């Protein structure tokens, strides 16, 4: 557990700071008072019923410090009832996971005494965040002191303050001791064991733990592919016969590992209790706006936005825009090939040192342009998806992921497709694939880990120096105020989107053209091993602690990976059909060859579909356990009704 | 409602006979008494709590009559509590459909006074059937009087008696007046209106109403196809250009109508309250056997059968058997083509009257062999699926449907595929398609409606003659005993399987080769219109009334139709690619043509997939209503918890 705040405010009631609420340094006094009152007011009077303390009440040490930093915690009772509201699943006495209820609390496995340590800090922080988010305006028409920050009944106060810049950020505190222990077992000790997924889940929540679980699973799943690929590289097996075998193996393998992941993800989600957790009614996302009206589902007053209008926006603006961007990306690719051809012909006509340099210029320009286009497009996609004004965060995310995915896929793989199927130059394809793969890996590692690490180190040192100045013997433990100051300056982790996107593109490199570059799997495995370490490091030391997010699966990414593996069937069949060895079986007629290739491709696609159907998504023993829970709740309901019914 | 029993037994308490239980005429007295006691015993003492009456207690008029025929009914209170147990959905005061509960009964729309007429007779009969089915053995080890009819705790008594032949049949009674009214609005009056689906559902239940809804929807959906197809036939538009247009139209149309059906099926199921009905825990199917053990889900004692053993049976026996049958079917087809070629060559060499006859012989033999093979295979599939020993009726049905579907598809369409893609003879394909379609339609109509109608008429007449003999002035209303006697002799309706299978094959004829025979849609529309009438007639007058079965959709058939429409994309693209007009666009290279065809086919398949994703399966307004219901139940739960929670 976190240490007690060392700087004032400990009222003896065992206040444990969980979440930091940082308001703007120049926020108006009345707004600050109003918010803190709201947070600490009882639930009956429309507050959150939480405890709130100013970080340095009157004792701000330097003028630079923001006085409007508050620590929010909650009494044990309040947090437990919050856990019940959220439908949090905890381990029951019989080993199953059940929704926690206060009435039934003594039947939960780890509930002892008054429930101390029953909820993990991450869970407590998630509960506090939920309670803060659901602080809603009642009769207020604007935020006190800010005439322009309009409110209406039901509007989330925190979100409006955030969008108006009155609230800077809300973030959960790290637990220094826990973190040390976690980072030691996770990546510091030299080991041959797996990642401590349960502990990661305990500290960061299910969403992140599933990402790391997927990263680990994906790495192990690629090992057989890599092992099969190594001899191809070592012994220079250039024969296409063997590539055909390799591609066949990969096709089956891709399908099997994706199905396998669904099963192991379900196993994990069951163990963590998120598999059968029912989603509560989803509230509108912060940016959602519209004409005030009554929600047809809840009957509550909230902004409404006509669905047809959104559909028109999506189909008349977003879809054409995305298509235009894809076209642009293809156009840039064609310009690149023209430039490359021109440079090569120049070099061939009169080879000098400068023409040799010139042959590299188009590639470099293209690589840079791709990165810039990805970046610009990402902003455009975020703007467009925001403009589409989705009511739910989940539907916003789905639309955003789809847009970004499609463009990234085109941008990264279009040139490879062109080389493979239009130029039909397998040697160039292999070179290009290797270059792209290795470059993107190096870039990623630098951008993702080393750069933030270096920045963070600099910040840490500065902070330490300041702390040293104050107290000459450096304290064994950092005081809370320093910890908050340090963490407030850390970068914010923006979710697993970019991490999954990276894996998705790597999966594409491995599966789409696996038969021409068997070493790809080896490279990806190596990359993933370092990725585990760098990602673990950045979660522990570079970023603010993120709020934990319950998740039962990797969501839309499962679909994305499956779509990629379907495309891989098509590309690999086409590559095999184009190979000289296969061609030699049909010496007379190219038509026959193509027809056979198409037929086999269709059979493979059908087989893939059948495999997806035949392999159950949830392992049998977990299905049984889920059915048992459902049966028991049905029986309990029946029994209750029998007791309630009048005697006849 | 049904008339009161005229032959004795009316005890003045308003007993309404709902279901007939017919035991073997030679059933042992003790078993008969035991069963009737079980049925009428109260629920607390392990009975069904229903009322039971002997049809002709002591007054059997002829010696031929079986004395062991019983009428089962239930008190209003008993039926209402049964409706609650089953989670039957009824219309609420606010127009939504909710699970009926006795405590809340006054808030349901049609509940007046003591609930007379609240439940339809079909619902009452379904409840009685459920209560009879769930009569389970407690301490008995065998059925009294039958040492060999073993029982164990939890075994359904009715099912064991049925499997031992002690119980002949259990069937619901028709309501003569209702039926007259229904058959009048359904098919007797000349009209231009739709079928009275709500009334069909009211009388026969949701499963059958959905079948007739699908039949109607399918017919209307084919009308545009038929309209487009007529000019092709009338003006002899033999140009392939136009066929390409037609095929393109059909591809889009197939996808759209299937998605549209999902939506209108959801609308109907919502209106009938089956869409959001939660399935109760499924009991093992009657034929299921195994070693007695404890069900891991319910903890109850019941036969268990290892899943791995079943999987081995499926993959090591059933799958090879099906593949073998498919191979055999292909083999027979090849023999047919050989015979046909031989007959044709004989006729060409020396044409006489006898060789002309001879050219028809192979077709006739093949048609007969196909029918015989379908029949034999159907028995084999039923045997195999029974032997696989599925625990649930639903999984048994899925395995059976899959087996039968696959074989029927091969048997009916293999020759067409062969003619289209191996022989590439479009004229023969058209002839063959027309012959198959028309023959199967005529055969179906005869086998399905006229034959049973004729048999039924004969039986009716015999019965009438007997009744006349007894009472010289024929009574205006048939006495109940005669009605029971009449209905007991009617054939049993074996479910919608064969009806759906027929539609599935028709859909195949329309969609797979639509571009070579545009008149197919016209023929299918005509067939469907008569099908509505003949099916309606057979339900009302040929078969016993079936027990109503709640259903939210057409289940595995939706999948089957979608699979067919995917295959249709492939075949139509291939047919178009083979057309001379398209070939003329690529005069130099056939390879280019095939590549383009394959590319377009892939794009179409992708488009189809995207369309399936983009069109929501449940219409928006119904989604909102469902969400509203769920939200309300969550809120109610919360409020209840608040009230129950101790004041803090």
C-alpha cells in the first residue's frame, strides 16, 4: 500500500492517497472549492463520497509548485460499495470468480475482517476514477467562476473541467514498493520464466496484462516458424519447392495460433473474472455533443445526435477521405518506383560515386515520406472520427482503429505488393522486406524506449538534485510530495493502440510474404523479446501509471489479425503459383496453373473458415465453469421466487 | 378454447383438455395408474400438478378403441406458474415484451381478472408438455410392471416410457373453431394480403411462424429477380453481356436479402418476445445415454459421456463416412455421364425409335438413384448422429443438418457443376437446370400435399361414416372423443427440417447458375406461392397439431443460406469469366482473363463480407428497445440493493 502523505493532512483516519487531481495553477478559487466539495460530499447529496486532501496545504516549498494539487482516497466501505456498483469480479470461496456484493462479502476468498487488502490498489484507483467520472451536474448551469463552462443536468463535471482546461489531469499514483518488486520479477532478473502476467494484471489491470500476454503468446507462437526458417537462411535453400512447404506450414500455423490465442485469452480473462463480467450501461464519451434531449434507453436528459447524420458523415465524408488517402499513398509509391527506376538507369548509364549515392536517395525519401504520411493521417483520422461524434468510446475506438489500420496497411505493404505481383521480382522483394522490417524495428525501439528513457533520466536527475539541495542526507524513501511532483511530469501512456499496431504490422511482414524471406520470423522473435523488456521498462519507469481498464479480450485487434491471416492465404498462394518450380508442373498451359492455384486457394480459405468454426473459442473446462455459474444463479433466482410467492 | 369433454369426467371445475397422452392399449394397469397419479400429484410431492382424465372411462363405444387415452389439462394458476418457470415473454403494459412473473401479473397488458385467456392454448400446451417432460424419477428404479424399463434419479419418465413403447404418443389437441378461422384467413379466402403470421404464431408457435415468415419473405425477395429474368426469356436475350448484368444484380441481391431477413426475423422475434428470451438450462435429449455420474454444471446425477470419445466418433467415423458418401455420389454421377454419352453415341450411329427412348433412360435412372441415395443417406445420417450420442437436442440437430445438407448439396448440384465447369456446355446446363428444377417442384408438391391430403380424406370419410352409424342425425359439432380419435390417427409433423431443406435447394438453383437460366427465379416464385398454400393446408388438415416451440431465428439455416450465397459468388464469377463476350475483351491472353476474373471475385467476396458487417443484424429501434429493457432491469436491481443494504 502507499505510504501515508508525509506533508500534512493525515487526519489519523488512515487516509490512503490513491489518485491525484491536478487543477490549473491559475484555476479560480471558487471552482477549486466547488470541485473538492463535490468530491467529498456524500452520495445522497450528489457527491462522490470520497476523501480529498490538498498535497501541500499552505506548505508549498517553492513558488513553482502548483498549489491546486489534490490527493483523493476513499474509505474502505466506500470503495467496497463502489466495487459492487462496478460489478467487479473477485475470487469466491469455491474458487470461481463472482461479482462482488457487500451483502455476500464474507463468502469471498480474500475478504478478511473488515476487508483490508481485499481490493488491489489498481482496483481502488479504478473505482475512484469511476466515481469521479460519474460526478454529474444537477441544477448547476455552469462551473462556478467560469460563466462559459456550461453544464446541464447529467453532464460529467470532471470531463467538462478537463475540456475547458480548468482540470489539468487526473492520474493514479504508483506504489513504489510494489513497482520495485514487479519490475524485478518482470524484467530485471535474468530468467527463463514467463512474464508475471497475474502481477501485471494486479498492478496495471486486465487491458494491459492482456497486451503483454498477447505479446508473449505471439512471440512463442513464432518460434516454430523461426526454427523452420533458420535452415533456409543458413543453407541458402533457394529452391522454391522448399518455400512452398514453408508457406503451407505458415498458413496452417497462422490460423491455429490465432484460434489458440482466443482460447488462452479466454482462460486468462476467466481467471481474472472479466470473461463473464456484464458491461454496465455505457455513458457518452467526453467529446460527444448534440442537442439536449431524452435518451430513449435511459430516459435521462443528455445530448442527442441523429444516427442518420452520423452515417451520412461516415459514408459521404470519412469513407471518401480514406479512399483518397489510400489513392495518394499509392500515388506516392508509384512516384517512388519512377524515381528509383530513373536513378538506377542513370547509374547504369554512367556509374560514378555520385550516381551510387543517388540510387539510395529515392528509398530514403520514400521512407521519410511514409512516416510523415502516417503521422499526418493519424491526426486526420483522429479529427475525422471525433467529428463523426460517436456517442460511445468503444464505437469511437472501433472507427479510429479501422481508419488507421487500413491506411497503415496500405502505406507499409503497398510497395511490397507492387514488387511481388506487378514487378514479380522476388530478389527485390526479399531485399525490400528485410530492409523495411529491420528499419522499422530499430526505429521503433529507439522511439519507444531509449528516447523516453533518456528524457526520463534527465528529469529524474534534475528532481534528485533539487531534493538533495533541500535535505543534505538523501532520504531512503522519497517523500510523497516529491513522488507526486515527479509522476505529474511523466508522460501519459496513451493506451495499447500503438503497441498493438506495431505487432500487427510485424505479423504482416511475417505472414504475407513468408515464403520469400523465411528469416522474417527470426527477426520478429528477436524484436519481440526486446519489446517485452522495453515495454515493461517504459510502463514501470517512463510513463505515469495508467488507470486499469477491465478487458475480456483484445477486442478489434483479434479481428484485424484474422483479416491479415486471410490476406496471407491469398498472397502466399499467389507467390507459390508464380514460382518456377510450380510452373514447371504445367509446362504447356499457364491457364491450368492459374486455375489450380485459384482452386487450392479457395480450398485453403474454406478450410481456414471451417477450422475457425470447429475450434471452440473458449476451452471446454471454462465453458463448463461458466455454465455452472449461470445455472446456479438461475436456481437461486427460482428459489427466491418460491420463497417470495404466496403460499397457494 | 376447446369444448368441454362430452364423455364423462367433467367435474364442474372447468377442466379444459389440452394435451392427449396415449398409452399402449396393452400397457400394464400399474404403469398406467402410476403415470396418471404422477401427472396429477402436486409439485411438492414430485408430480406435475396437472389434471388428468380418461377419455372414455368405462364408456368405450367399440372394442377397437384404446382405453388408455388420457386428456391432460391444468388449472389456470398452475399454467401461469408454469409460464413463469419457462420464462415466457408476454406483452407488458408499456407495449414491451417481458418475462412473465406471477408477482407482477397485473402489469401485463392482457391480464384481466384471474387471467382467463391470458395464455394462448398453444402456450398452455407447451407448458403442459414441459411439465410432462420434466416429470423425473426420484427413488423408483424401474417403471412399475416393467422390470426392464430401468429408471434412475432424474431420468425423465415420459421419455423412458416412450422409448420402451409403453407410451405411444403425446400430442396437443386442435381447437376446431380457431383452426377454421385461421385456415380461412390463411389460405381459403382469395386475397392479396400477406399471411396472418401473428395468428399462425398464436396457434402454432414461433418456430413454425418463422418458417412461414421466411417462406413469404423469400418469395417476395425473389420477385425482383423474377421480373428482371422474364424479358430474358421472352425476348431470347441470349447475349452474355446481359447475363453478366443479371448475375451482378443477383450477387448483390442475394447478400442484401439475407441481411434483410435477419433484420425482419429480429423484428418478428422481438414482437413475439423470443428475441431476448434467455434459454433455460438444456436437459439431455431423450436418446442420450452414458455412465451415471454427476453433471459438472448442475451437480445432478445424470448419464455422462466423455467428450473426447464423441469427438473421436465424429472425426474418425462420421467425417470419413460423409466423405465416402460424397465420393460415391460423384462416382454415380460419372457413371451417369458415361451412360448418357454411350446412349447418345448409339443414337447418333443408328437412330431408331428405340435408341431415342434409350437416350432418356440414363436421366431417369440417375434421377431415381439420386432420390434413393438421398433417402438411404438420410437414414444413415440419423443413425450416425444418434450414435454420436449428443447430450443436447440442439447439438444433435446441428450435426444432423450439417450432414444432410452437405450430401444433398452434392447430390443435387454436382452434375450441374460438372456440366458447367468440366464440360463447359452452357446449353446442356440450362436444359439440365430447368429439368431438375421443374421435376423436383412437381415431385415435392405431390409428395408433400396431394398424397397426404388424399390419405387424410379417406380416413376422414371412414370416420364420418362410423359416426353416422351411431347417431343418425349428424351432430353439428364433432364430439371430443371423435376428435381425439381422428387426430390420434393423423400423421405427425416432424418439424421444419424438410421444408427448409427444400427452400435451401431452390435457393441453390436460383443463385448458383442464375446467369444461364434467368427463368429459374420465376419458377421458384410460382412454386413458393403454391408452397404457401400446400404447407398451410397440410399444417391445418393433414398433420396432428405440433407442440409450439419458441424460436428467435431460423438458426443453422441462416448460416446454410449464407454459405450458399458465398458459393454463388464463386460460380457466377466463373461462369461470367467463361462467357465468350468477356473472353473477347482479352483476345490475346487467357491468363489475363482468368486473373481479372479471380481478382473481381475476391473483391466481390470482400464486399459481401463488409456488407454483412456493416448492416446491423437487429434494426436500430429494436436495439434501443432491448437496451432500454436491460437498463431498466439493471436499475431495478440497483434500487433493490439500495433498499436491502443496511443504512450506513
